[in-house]
C-alpha cells in the first residue's frame, strides 16, 4: 500500500505539470498573436516599376570618327541617377557586341552616377546639375588607348547624358570613386566637361587635283 504522503506528493506533481502546460500553451498563443500583429503592420516595400520608352544613345564609329544619335526602346527606372547609370551601361553593352562600330571590352563599365547641383554655374555655364560618372577600374584598364578612340568614348557618354537629361549642364568623371588622370593615356578625366550635343559627322573626302 502506497503511503499517504507519497500519494499527496504525486498529485501535487501532476497538478504542477498541468499548470505549467496551461502557462506554456497560453504563452504560445500570445506570441503567435504578437507575430501576426507585427506582420499586419510591417510596411511592404513598393515594387520598383519601370516603363519602356524611347531613348537616344549617341553611338561612336571608329571607322569615320563620327558620333550619331540612335533611338532605342529601354525600360528605365524613375529615379534619375539610376536611369543615367542603366542608360550608360546599355551604351557600353552595344560597344561590347561582336559587330560594334566602336569595340570595347565587355563587362560592367559604370560603378555609379551622381546628380548634384552644379557648384560653378558662373564659369560659362547655366545653372543646372553636375553629373559625376564613376567608371569602373576594370573598364579603364581594358579600354583601347589612342586619342581618337578615347575621345569618341567621352563624346558618346556626354552626348547620351545630355540627350536624356537636359538639366545636366556639366559632367565629371571618377574611377572607382576616385579622381583619375586619363581614360587610357589621352582623354582627360580631371576636367569638367560641358554637357552638349556631341554629334560629329565624318569629314568629306578631299579631292586631289593635279595641274596640267
């Protein structure tokens, strides 16, 4: 026969286990409610929308040293700096194609684009925005060297940004976020370039005449 004090101890332990179980179930239910409430009030990030539109890219041609505007359809974000970066990446992706008229090494070329208030509008420029284009070091390392090819790349960038963003009045360049002397030994990356239409047509052939 089980002693009376052991029966009392046994039922006390059973009661304690039941009470603990009730508290655990109640705590689990409260935690679930808090998580549900938190999810209901957590803001959901709005999706980034893009719209397809006509854009003008200023394409370089090494054969005749020309810059020609070309209209393309692109899906671009609304944020101006992001639009500028994607626009330039599209420009360089065309130059990386096998049949490119201005062949450049494939791969990411633009690290970022910043649009700032032009700090020196009085130096021959109207008030507007300064575009700071940070190129990637890998792009600089693989760019062909030469006065003409480097100048065509610079004029292509300037013309494309000017066409897409009329509010940009000046353009500066960085490499990996730092000042850099030249593109590939010739084109100056330390100066501020005025934003303008850089369309350049090839020079007509010169007729040679001989005296009889």
